[in-house]
């Protein structure tokens, strides 16, 4: 099988060498070219014909965002993975890049002088994303059976709502998730009568920036980064902070509150959807509506099993509209729901189930 050809773009020689070392540690990848800025990268695109690009955000002459927009104009399907600084400025730039069509992102190692640690971090974060976006490790399609009729008839296989009505909406997403969440928030055209808790796999600072962005998108749903002890309110969304698990607890008076945990990662993730979903099933039982959208891996599967066993409802994003159909695909293959929808149909279906308006 031919190797995947990479174009590495970064103005720092140290980073170009580091990324190249990481990529060439994978026998399925070869570095076909490198560039010190966006203008050179655009010239090399046709010369090296890469299968994917790693692209620095901040460069002279033509920065990462401008370069990305030009790549998307000429190569709309070419996987482009941004390399971002783990700062507030980097978080804002990354979300802008994702909105402009970047396939994914990874944060740069904070201490490139520690070569061994930097290589290990990038191998862990970057290589799986490359394989996912280049479709090497994508899951098999769900068979076309009546159990998945919702993929062709949106809403047809979706229930009106959890038994007894929903008390809580929980959402999990990863790769491709920021744009998917923005689409869902923008599509909520009715009041949201329950609180919402969200896990998006992102590092600290990035989740805070994403929460601020989501807060501007719907008059019916405010959003903030969850804090320890927050009392959940209807019409408000609580985004798990990067680096900490979000769990829910019911107080003696009946209120639901956020609990932030520093317990070990689950599914290599912290925050992890499984932690949130398990706690949601424990505190709200069959009155939970769960949504699992685009993302690598299988985080959320075990939590969905708890929600399903408790009598709650589950909505999945379909394969065609997902950037990576790992997380929703795992739940679909487990047979935990027949409600599998294109991204554009998820917000209307949430509204239907929460307000019990017939689909």
C-alpha cells in the first residue's frame, strides 16, 4: 500500500523537524515536502501532491488561516491539520480555522527542548488524527437495515422523547465537534426547557473559548464552561472544562449540580463523555436525552449503555455528515438507538423530543 504523503508547513525549523520526525516514525507516512510559510506551501501543493497537510497557525508572509482558505479553494477535500499554541489566542485562531474548513488540530508541545517528550505527545495526538482523516482507520459503514432507516428518512426512527419527558440533555463530541456544536446551537429555534451538559474533547483554554462562542449562537440556550458546584438551569448549557471530567450530582433539594473531577482519563480522554453520561443516567434515569456526534474513538459508548438501560433516548449523527464516525458509529453498531440523523436534522429533533412535538 502506498505511503501517505505529507506536506509540513511551519516557519520554525525546530517544529518542522519535530513534526517530520513524528510523521516518519509511522511506517505508513512519508514527508513529501516542507515549507516555511503559507506562500511556499501553496506553491508546493501541486509539486508534491500531498495526501495531507500539517499547517502552523502563525507564520510570516501568509499565516495559517489565510493559507487554509486558499487550500480549501483549490483542494476542498485535502485533510489539513492545524498546529496551534495552547494559549487563548491560539484557541481563538484554532476555532476560526475549524470554521474555515480545517480538518482538525493538535496543540504544539510546550517544551520542544524536551525532544523525547515532544515526540511522544505528537505521536499520541497527531498520528491517530492523520489516519482518521485519511480514512485508513475509519469504521465500517452501518448496514442498510430497517434499524437504520433514519439515515434516509430523518426522524422516522426517532421517538418523541424519553419516557416521562426529558429532564436533561447531554451531548458528546470530539473531532469535528466544535463546528457540529455551533450548527446545533444555531439550529435551536425554540426555548430549551431543560439544562444541557456537554463534553467536547479539547484542552484547557480551548473549552473556555468554545463556550464563549457557543453562547452567542442561540437566544434559547446560553453556554458557559462548567464550574464546580454550578446548579443546572433550564436553557443553559455547561461545557466540561479541558483537563477535567464533568459529572452531575443531585442535591437533597432536587437540584442538579456540576462536579468537576480529576480522576484518571477514560478512553484516553479527560473530560470523557462516559463519565458525564454515566452520572446523567444515575441522577435522571429515563429522563435523559443523549446526543453523540462526530468524533474519533468510542468515548460515550459505555455511558450510552447506561442511559439506554435506564430508559433514556439517544440521538446519533450519521456517518455521511460526520468528520469521523467513531463515537456515534460505536453506539450505532451496539444497537442502542435507531435515531441516526444528518447533522442538520439534530437540532430540530432535539426540539421535537424536548417539547414532545410530534416529528
